[in-house]
């Protein structure tokens, strides 16, 4: 189930192997008329509706790093990486929405119609079950994280439209997987040739500063 994925282990392993970028694909439901099944959205914000997931490496466990990390989350996704993906998608002629807000629910159930309508009122554009805490942990680890969200359905808010079900999600994903593959296969070589030093260093510094500041505050309070 989405709740039981070991997000901490996945991100930590990538970090330990020297990974600098994390490009992900995710199936999602559309909460907007103009985001049609089959469309791609390069999400830039999220709304967290999960309740059972660890969202930090600094969780007080014996194997965890010491301290507490209050990581800034105003810009959860790496804008420079998103720009590369957008340029590639446009060059390939793939219909791509340049930004969007993802609401991540706990799952494994889908939303009720009342919830789906509420998320629309909140300003969410798409909905899934996995972006959080993955994006948060990637930010804390200092990775450049970007997500290619593939709309598979209209969730259940839209009248006279078949409500979301697993079969339809898988069918649409299979039909459109080549779009995401094409973007990734073209973007990755471009990313490898670019200078990311300042971007990566800025991510590391922000993460380290907030860990250090919290440690100082804890020591002072004692």
C-alpha cells in the first residue's frame, strides 16, 4: 500500500549512492476540466492529506541522525529541473501543463465525491497517494526532485464521468507511458551535461542550516 512504502530507505539509499537528482513519474487523478486523462502535469506544489507517514530522517530513532530538521517547503520541487523537463516536453510535442498543485491522500481508498469537490475548492489540480512524503524527504536530503504527473482519470468530482477505478488507471497509464519515457530519456542526458553545483550546494546549505539551528536551540533550552 502507498502508506507502507519505505520512503525513508529509498531516498536515503539514493543519497548514499551519490544521487543528485530524482525524476519521478506518478499516476494521478485530475481535479480540473482542462487537465484531461493522458495529459502530463509538472507539479510545483503539494497539499498533504496523509496522516500515517514519517516525513523526516530526523525522527529520533536510534539509527537516525541527531537533531530536528525544520526544512523550508515554500518551493518543494526543484524549479531548474522542472524547467529542463518542460523544455524537453515542449520540444517533443507532448501536451504538458507547466505547473500544478498535487494533493496527496493517505489511500489506499480513493476519495469520496465530497472530498474530491473540497480539494477542487482548495485549489488542488491533481490527486495521488505517493508524492508526500517522497518530495519532503528528497528536499531534506538535498536532492533535486521533479515529478512528471500523468493524469489517468477525473477522480470522482465530475458528473457524467466514470468514477476512478484501478482498471482504468492502469489502462491509461499503459497507453501514455511512452510520453513520460520519452521525456526522461531525452532530459537525463541534458541534465548530466549541465552545471548543477550552485543548485545542489544551495539545497545542502538550507538543509544543514535548519538542522544546525535546531540543535543550537535544543542545547540552549537544556
